[in-house]
């Protein structure tokens, strides 16, 4: 039976410790699963970093990878989601030839169509910035490419917010803190 592949978003929360990223990516390497995008940043919780990884694979592989990542002592929590469980965006920057940009009015219409913004203009080049989903960023690139105006192109990894009302790691940290508190109280009562 062939397992159906899908694009999964994996969210990993860990303490900010050197070497965690290497251990997280090694889980993919061992199974020869490609990482499509990777973004690491501070999370909303002080001292905790958030890794957002996308990978195209099947459900069995993604479950095994996430279980392996979660076993790492430095990892607080690891979860995976399909696109229906997250709101996601990427940021892209396009370096365009200023001469071509100014001589082709159609380019301005394309920029407005995608709600992109010009953030820098000089005699040689202009920088265009856009946030959106993968398909929109790629579509803008393809439309600009027709004019031979793109000098450089770069895009970020995916950033996500889950569709639940709060980060799931909050629940985990709360339950861990309660367990530690109960454990300490239990130790104190034994000492008395």
C-alpha cells in the first residue's frame, strides 16, 4: 500500500541550547526526508525557541520523526500539522532593476495586484517586499520574471500560528509546572 504524501508543518519548542537544531534536522536526515523550509525564532514564552519546519512526506514518517524529535531531552514539545491546522505566511524580497521598473507601467499594476510594497529605490535597483502563502509568492515571481527585471530573489521559511486559541506548549508547560509543584509539596510533607 502506497502512503499518500502531504505537506506537514512541524512545530518544535525547545530551550535555547546549542546543538538542538542539529538534533532536530538529524531526525529528517536519518529517514532521508527532505526539509522544505526551516525557521527558528524566539517564541512567545521567555527562554523558549520555536522551530517551524515544513516537509513533504506521509503520515507514518512524520509521526516517527516527531516522536524522535520529542524524545530529545532539550525539546519541550514537538507537534505536526496539516495546513488546515495552521495559519501560515512567508516573506519574500525581490530585487528589481529600477530602469525596467520605471519603464514598464505594467509592473506597478502587478505589484498592486499582489499587495506587495516597494521598500527601497535607488538608481540601480529597487527592493520589493511581499508576505503571503507559497503560491502567491511564486506567482508574483513568475509574473515579474516575464519582464526580465529580477536581479535577486529571496524568501523566508514558513512562519505559523496554530488555529487553536493558544500555543499547545502553554498547556504542556502548565502541566509540567503543576507536576513539579505537587512533587515539591509531596517532598515537603514527607520531611515534616
